[in-house]
């Protein structure tokens, strides 16, 4: 992400004279350089804004810079906000208003009116905040001294969201199948997703992929099997079955590259003509490289997975499916028929071959492992409500398997719901959350809320503060608001 830039723009005006403006510029540069050290992206001071024309020029630069994913704005002095209107109207990238200050403490013994005029963030930030509110812009406000650890952490989070938003606009999903017959929640408006989230979702017949599979050479397969050997344990002697999965992986990756850079993949166990196994190990290994995956035609989860994997730097993130409960201990066991990402592995994944009752193909190779524990994780679902997308973000706690499950032939995760099992499950069901999710132990709930706001979709949060009756009321109000909006 460090190749992405966030420009720091400082608000001021000419009223206080050149000396003050010189200090403003010096301080801003120093602050931006300091902040940059703790950010996943590059933060660069751009300019001090003193007039409407200057702000328009700065925003044009921000918009035109391909690597720029957003701006940080702050007012060192008072900066009359009418001069921000034209620039902000042009701004095409997300903005964080960093309510900070050069000095952390007041110099109580020496403070005079010169100091007051040069350092009036409390004054200037309010004028700036008014115009942003008046223009109904969706920005993020972060408060704190620029060296404060908590403020820097929040800012780093927002930088990841800004980069994720830019990445989202480049996501292309390659689907080798339509959605599974009769299934509702994996459906959705692809044009809405393209327009508002930036996701391009294209269909290719599975036969096109079969041509790529048939063209894979034994030498290419040898090389990938060697890679598998480094990352995974070989728990089967059915090497030809594993080699078949390697072929699928090589073919899918080449296909995605050749056809214009697909980073999301969708397949379906019922649409496998010309393949003798459901891609399992192949899809798992592709997820470990950052590809988003959606099963049974679920393109929304493939795209969401790709975005969240990018934000997580390809760690602890992947497609999941709520599968079966332990009602006694209030747990959910999540897995899928094969395709659980090895990013979730707590034990070294083992390549195994087992029968798969669904789909009517040969026994497929897959990675089997126990899932990680993580006190703070999230499960995220994207559903189409007919007039808008709804992003549902639930806080969960990933827990160690409480017992061995020697006959479970897939990777999995176990978790507890927030605020508790009963209300967490009920809230998810009231909100219409899907069985397919993207789970992450790296991306935070706040990051997904901020990303959802930046996308302009409805965001529903289920966390430790969720109270079921208030939650239902909130869903009802939100529905009325969205009816007015669309
Ligand atoms: Mn599924």
C-alpha cells in the first residue's frame, strides 16, 4: 500500500502575515512527515490553502494523481470556508478531517495573542467542519495530537479504508457459473455494484477455462507441486489427484491474467463440465495469494473478499460459510465444502483427498486444518435489498476448536457471536445476513463501517452494544430512509 499517496492539505489564510504562513507550512510538512512513518500509505504535505483558486488547483492535482487515494485536511489557523466550496465540489477522493494541532500542550507561561492567532485549530476546524456538513460530504473526522498513538492508529485505519476504496474501483470478478439455482441471497444487481462499488463482474463459460486447463504443461505442474511442498503437508499418496488441482490453479491464474486482470473468482459445483474435480486446493491456494473467491456463483463475496484481502495485506481473511451450531456452548462452526482459505490455518494445512457427495465428480484434493483463534474478528455480508446494497458487519471472536474433529475433511473456523450467541444470531437473521461471508481477523469493524459509508451503501453493525429491540427499530428506520433516497 505504501505506493498509494494521501496528500495533506492545510487550511489557512493571508490575514496573519507571511511569518505565520511560513510557520504554518513548516509545521505542516513536519507533521505530515512524522505521521507518514506510521501509515500503511505514503502521507505527503501538498500545500497550505489560502484562497479559493489555490484550493481548486490543489484538488485538481489530487484528482489527477493516479496514485493518490485521498486527502487529509486540517486547519492550522482560521481558514474561511467559503473559499473551500469550489475545491470540495470537485474532490473525487475520500477526505479525512484530522482535528489536530502542532503543539500538544498550551504554553501557559508565555501564551499571547500571536500564539493564539498562529495556532487556532479549534477555531478553524469548526469553520471547515461547517462547510463539509453543509455540503453533505461523507468525510471522516479523527481527533488527537498528531503524535498520539491512538490517533495515529485511527488514521492508519482510515488510510487502509481509502486505499481499499480505490482498490475496490479496480476489482474485476471472473465467474465461471451463474448463481446456484433457486438460491436467493447470492443474487444481486451487478450494474448497481459496478456503478457504486466499482466491481466489474463478467461471465465466461467453463469450457473457456477447460481449454486453459488442457494447455497446462507437466513442467508447470511440477513447479507448483514443489511450492505446495513448501507450504503444506502432503497427506495423501493420490498424487495424480493433487496434480489435477495444480493444473486448475495454473489455468485459472493464467486465465485471470490474460483476460484483463481478474482478482475475483466464482465457480459452482454444478457447473464443472470438462473438470473431473471441484476446484478445492486450487481455490484455497489462490486465496492465499490474494484472490477473492465466491462459491455457488456468489460474485458479491468474491469481490468483497478481494477488497478485504487487499486491506488485510493478505492475512487472516477469506470466504467463510456459517455451517453448523454448538447450541450448548454457543458456538458456530464455519467451513465450506472445500474452499476455506489457508490464511485461517492455525495448524500446517495438510493436502488430503476425500469423497465429496455434492456435485457428482471425482474425490477432490483439499487443504485440511484447524482454524485460528482471534479475540477481535469480523464476519461481513453484502446483500441486495432491492433498492440498495446492505453491508452487515458483525463482531465475532474466533476460538480454538474445543474438541478434535478427526473426521472433518475441510479447513474451518469456530466463533462466538457478539453481543452473545442468541442476540448475535437473531440480529444477523433479522438483518438478512447471508450464509456466505468474508471473515477477517485483520480488517476491523470500524474500517468496514467507514468503507461502507464511503461506498454509500447501507451499513448495519452487530457488536457488543447491540440490543435486539433497538436493532429492529434501526432496521425499520433505515428502510424508510432508503426508500426516500432511491
Ligand atoms: Mn456455499
